[in-house]
């Protein structure tokens, strides 16, 4: 069971989701607008947020930015907006998952459980890992490159740590979806590729000129120490 804050302006959808998530064992608090939801999050911090982007008082993306200033609790965006550029932007802004309406209550429940499992694995992670100039401390959740700390989102860090823990091995996208996102049914989306592109940018490389992250076409990706010319 999770303490869920649902931010949804459509009364019919809000009522339906509250009922369905409660039936699945969650404790749900619901708000129809952004600012009351933010106040509720301050007074009664949630374990996970389900956020619609089309709110009547503040855009959901702006709400997400304000919430991220208060909490690192996972946020599942559940919205009708399905443009690829917007999905990428919202994930980059700090959302942990993105679900496009219409969706079933069972699917939302699975996404909630997945993001909570991902957060809950932090205490079981291994000690520091060094690959070339990369130093990754999974328990402290700090990664540095040549001594400079990397500014990574939660998912970027989890992805990098998982690949570093398997350094030199080719890791499939299916494994990454299962182990990092804990969503074995999400193999058709571009989530992994999007996050890999963000990681490459922060590592100072590109897919065309990789240093650490190397794509093996049709198989997966591997993280290796760069070779010196």
C-alpha cells in the first residue's frame, strides 16, 4: 500500500481513480487543482504523486518543478498529452514515469508499484564503482567524472549505476527496463534511448562518438572505460 497524492481536475476521472486505487490498497488523497495539491503535499508528504498536466490554476510542468523543490518522491504523470517532445521534456523535468490517457486503473497501479520498487532498492545497492574516470557511489547516490560531480536525475543515476555494475558487458534494453524501470511490459517505448541520450550528453559524448556508452546494434548497450589514443 502507498500513500498517493492524485492531482486531477476531471471530477469523473478523479473519482474513478480514487475508488480504483483505494480498492487496490492505496491510501489516496485527491486534489482538483495544482496549488491546493502543493499545500497538501507540504502538510502530508506523499510516497508517490499521480499528476495530470492540464490543471486549471497552474500548468502541470510548472507544478512538477515546484514539487521537485520540496520532495524527491516519485511522480507518475497521467495525462492526455501524447506529443513525443513533451513527454521527453516532462521526463527531463523530473517525472519518473509518463502514462497517456486513456489507461486502465490496473496499468496505473502497476506503474505506481514499479516506481516505488525502484526507490526502495537504494538501500540494497553495492559499494562504490570505478570505470575509467567515472566514480559511482550507489549508496550515497553520487557520481563524478574526472573528479567533477555529475548532475543526474534519479533515473539517470540508476541507469548509470546499473550499467557500471555490469561494466564491459552488453546489457539489453529489456533488462534495463526490468531492472532499472522495473517495467517488463514497457519494451516498446523509447524511455531507455531517451535516458541514454541524456547520459551521453552529461558524460560529454555522443552516440556517434562514444567514450563510455557504446551501443551494440540489435543487442543493447555497454559501459566501458574509454581507450586513450
